[in-house]
C-alpha cells in the first residue's frame, strides 16, 4: 500500500498586477530591443524573488503562445509576426469586451485587463490569439485607432477635502470613472449631472482625465434628464447663436424672377395632412380632375435646398445633425425654427417654394405620366390626421355633385370645422387610390408593420399623467402611400432608364433581406404560440410574415412578436449602392419627402436637380461618406427616442407602485423575466431571486424559467400579474414583483 504524500501548502507572495499588460507595454515601446527578466523587473520596479519568478513564468507562457519571441537565451522581443486585426469594440456591463472584426466570423472575447483603454465602439487594432490550453480565441487591444466618443454624461462626485472629483458615467458600457481636477470642475457642484469630455488618459492611470463641459442640473429634474438623453447619444439640444443668426439673415422673399424659373401650381387645390401637434409641414398634396378621366396628383415637398446652400454654416450644421430628434415631450429640429417651422413649412394660405413629383394617375392607380421639378405652391388648408380620418369615415363620394353641395362645415372631433368641399372630394378620391396602391404593394411582397405607438398625456410640467396608444388609420396610410410613391418614383427616375440600371450617383434608402439565422430563431419561438413561417422563398417569407403580423393583432403576445419580427430584419440605411428595399418590396427607393427633418432628402433634392439640369454623374465617394454619417445619426436619434419613452414610462409608474397589473412575459434570461404591462406597454424585470415559491433556473430551449421542485414554468408569452417593486429614473429601469398564483 503506497503512502499518501503529505500536502505541502506554500505561502503565496503578492501576485504582480497587470503583469502581461506591463510586459507588452515595455516591448511595444522598444520594438527593436530585447529584454531579459531582470531588465523587465527593473522597469516595472519588481525587486523580490517571488515577483521575478512570476516574470520568468509569464515570459515563458507568452513565448509558447507566440505572443513574444525569444531572440537569444533569456532575451525576448515583441513578436512582429503576430496576427493583428482592425475592428470595433463592444463592452459588456461587467467591463469586459468583444472585438468585432471582418477577419473572424465570431466576435473575439477581450478581458478587461486587455482592453488597453479602449471604449465602447472605438476602432482599435487588436492581436487575436488562442488562449493557452483552450481552443477559444481571445484578443488584446494594442492600439486605439479612433475614439467613437469622448463626451459622457454622469454624476459628479467631489472629494470635498482635496477639491477634485470623478464623473460616474450613466452609460453602463463606460467602465471607467472620469477624473476631474480642481481647475476642470468649472463650477459644478457635488451631485450635479454633467457632461464631461475626456482630454487625456495617462499611461499609468486607471482613469481617464477630463473636464466638465456642461452642467445639466440636478438628477431627476425633467429637463436635466431629457438633455442628458440627448447628450448621451451625442445629440445637441440647442443651436449656436451664429447658426440662428445665419437663419435670421436669409432672404425670405419669393421674387417674380424665382417664380419664373418654376412650375407655378398656386392655383391647384393643395392641402396638408399632419399630426395635430405638428409645427413643420414638409409635404402637401394637390389634386385635379383631368378631362380624360384621370387625376393629376402632386406631391409637393418643401424646397429646403433653395435656402440651404452648400458649404454655408447652416448646411454644415444640418449635415452634422443629419436628422431631427423626436423625444416624448419635444422635437430637436435639424434646422433652426426660422426654417423648419417658418419659411420652409408649407403652412396654409402662404405661397411656398417646393420641389414636386407630379403624376397623372388613372382610376386603377397606374401612373400614366410623371414630372419632377421645382414649383411654387399655395396650401389651401391644413388638416390633422384625425380631421382627415373623420372625412374618410363620415363622408361618402358617389359623384362630384354630392361633394360640391356638402355644407361648408362638418362635425369633426366634437367641433364644427370649416372645410372646402373640393378638399372633401380630393381626400376621398386620394384615400381610394391609396388603398389600391397599398394592396399592390402587399401583393408584391411588402411587409406591413402597423405597430401601436405608445404616447403620453403630459401636464404643464411635462409629467406623464396618462398613457394612450396611437395606431395608423386610413388618413395616415393615405399620406404614407403617396410619400412612398414619390420616393420610389424619384429613385427609379434616376436609377433606371431604358430597361437598365443607369449607375448614376444617387442617395438610396436600402433594406437588405432578413438574416437567415434570426428568421430560424423567430420560427422556433412563434411555433410555441401556434404560428408558423414559411421561409422557402422570398415571397413565401414575406407573405407568412404578413400573415403572422395580422394573426397576432389584438393578442397579448402581439407587441413581443412584432418586436422580435422587426429584429429579424436588416437595418434600413442610406447608401449610393442600390440593393433595393426588402420591407417595401421596391427595387428602387430613396428619401425625397422630408428635407426639413432628414439631411439625405436634401442631398436627394440637390442630385435630382443636378440631373434635371443635365449634369454629369459626380463621384460617389463623398456621398457615400455622407450616407454613412446620416445612417449613424439616425440610429443615435432612434436610441434617444426610445430612451425618452423608457424614461417617461418609469416616471409614470412611480405613481402606481401599489397597483396590480396584468402583463405578458416578453423576455426570459438567466437572471429573470421581462414583463410588459398590457394597459400601458411599460416593461420591467422580475428577478429570479425575488421569486420565493421555488428555486427557478433558466431553460434556454423552452424560453422559460423552471421551478426545480414544482417544475412550474414561467414561459415567454405567459400572462402574469405584477406590482412595481422599484423604479430607477437614472437607469430608466423598472423592477416588478411577481404576484404568484
């Protein structure tokens, strides 16, 4: 019988922190010099035997994994043959990261210690290698090529004794607090919400150094939080004085000379249909009965490019912003109010300079003739969607005589409203044609996302006192169809001629086909609710997605399934490289109809006029760069809009903590389930640790958490009852308590 060996426990010395990082730092700073362990120890000030042993061991490990190379006995250099890649960083909430690069199919894990001070969405150079004794790849950031962001919103915590402070960022992806020296605090008080700009990140510091550039106010104050949301996504909330002055100095006169250059359509019946609280009206419709029985329909768009001349301060500011931002309680416009709500807005009873797409359309909604160009128009009336909807629902059109002999006032939304009888006729006929156009689109494979929008009733202090849902009705769809028609026809006019692609530089709005893996995942999920998707062909996919979206309407799981379906879709972007628009089933599509609030539409107008004037095809490089910028800005604006809705939902729920709500499980994770309240669409989390009736664990295959004793499931789509446990306005987060049966 062999004797058991006595275990000897050695006392561990102090582990040398950041040893790998320090070795790489020394070798990178001296790429042509070789170092032995003693020289490295001296540089990082290690003098004890245990520390030197750790250096020897680490050098051997790095040499085996070929991250460094031994160039002489005990002498090491950086391995310049290492595999480097360029890519971007994603940062997790625990401070680790993932390197996203085209060189590898999967994202590469980067532990916090190897981030090399890289931040979320920074463009970096990284070394990718196999982790020792593992097949998994890891990365090491060796150089920051471009900072995606240097400004961060957070709370200032001051050290009152030493007069310095740290800004604790709101964004959980920012893993380092920002050090603010006494002379960079700029009057901010302890606890203020501020914007801090990183100015430096010293080599030996764990924290970046910065300065406070904006004092936003106290956390929880409404305006403070709205401004924080905007700045978090690098979106401005006001114009510089010089931009406002440039707008004020514009010549607003519509001269006879300018009118003579345009098609004069001031005598054509013209009107606008917009949200009731809209202030900028960038599109109008005109309608005329033609003698041959067809209709002349004009889609008239504010001629922003007439006032926004290239290389001016106004144009530079519009490009920088690229889009208007729509938060719950405000609009942050792309253009100063003088332009957006004034000179460019197609207000009623005012002459306006416009850019128009004019179509002769027959009773089958087929285009017989089309014309594009600059016009001057006069809007006869302004409608809210609700008012146009009331006309569609309450007025009938059997012949022209009936329309013309209608009373001058009709009851709309509980009030008497003056209307022009001709506009009633035009509205009804346009609605009829729009429905034909929409039916054609659906038949060709367009996907219908008629999502319910969450809206808030706000009091005078912008506090939410109620929630309501906004759905797209016939009046909304009328405008949508004619805007789609104009956008499609403008793109086709430039991009397609005589049966072939023209290859002219133009601004397209493209939408790629859905991701195959995401579709498969959606298919597995909806099957649990009794639905199915046929992905055999492009046509069967779009048809079955439409059927799915139709089938879930009004069901408890509708919002969840609609959201998941949208996530399977590729993102629509601006580009000069046309691949068509999958969601709309259009081979050619552009954005022409909203230049007041979208910079790509301004570029579209300029290029269209350029080609109408017989201009040559410009190089696409600069336009492609502007398209990417516009797509990025649009995504940031969309994130800010969602953040403002989430903020308002949390604020609303603060006053409803003692109420029970019926909800539906919209997401399942290893740490809990997400529940959406049916009556107001507010979503919060029930944490697994807060469910006391059993010990629950996450079952990924069943989209559920499972009780280990009872085997009870809480599954995606289940109806549940919850109460508000905790509201966190700063993090825009809701915690629910599950009311168990």
